């Protein structure tokens, strides 16, 4: 486990400092939360739309 933690620390990056980051992060985790019932095509469409909306500042969490 030590090697996995060290690898994560070596390759990690700072989160982007943009207002839409939290919205995108929340949507990704919500849309992919239940992989057993996931429809990949529908999830991809929902993610694509929600990411574009976030980039366009539609529904951005303050």
C-alpha cells in the first residue's frame, strides 16, 4: 500500500481554480455513482451536456 500512496503523491495535481470545477466534479460523481444500473451511452450524454453547461456557467455551484 505504501507504493500506491507514494505513486499517488508523486503524480497528483492541484484542482483547477475555476468556478465550474465543483459542478463538474459533483455531476460526475452523481452520474457514475451506481455502476450496476449505468447506461453508458445515456451517462456519456448527460456528462457531456452537464460539463458544457458548467463551462457556460449554467448552474455553477458558487
